[in-house]
């Protein structure tokens, strides 16, 4: 996700559109990216730890982005 301090014009545009369509209860929208890593086997705790490291060090730009979550989905 973009860091909270950075301007998110896409999120701002979506928030404005939601407000115009009657969703006044939404105070802000942040738009980020999602990266999926797929395995051909059962995911281990070591895989999750490695994915977190890869997300922080390789898959994101830590100057402008925060890694929000690394999860396993079935």
C-alpha cells in the first residue's frame, strides 16, 4: 500500500465517486497493489517467513510503500 503520508490520487478519485453515489460514510480510500505467490505444494511457516522478507526487500519499494499483510489463502 502507498504510505499514509503520500498522496493517493487514484484513491481520492474513488472516494469522490463513492461520495457522489451516496456513500458519505466512507472517509477515505487507499488503493494499492496485491502480489500473489503460488506454490505447487503445502505452504510452510518457512515459506511465509521468506515471503514476508521478499515482500519487504524485493517486491515493494519501502520508500513509498508499506507491506500490509502476507497471508495464506486456500
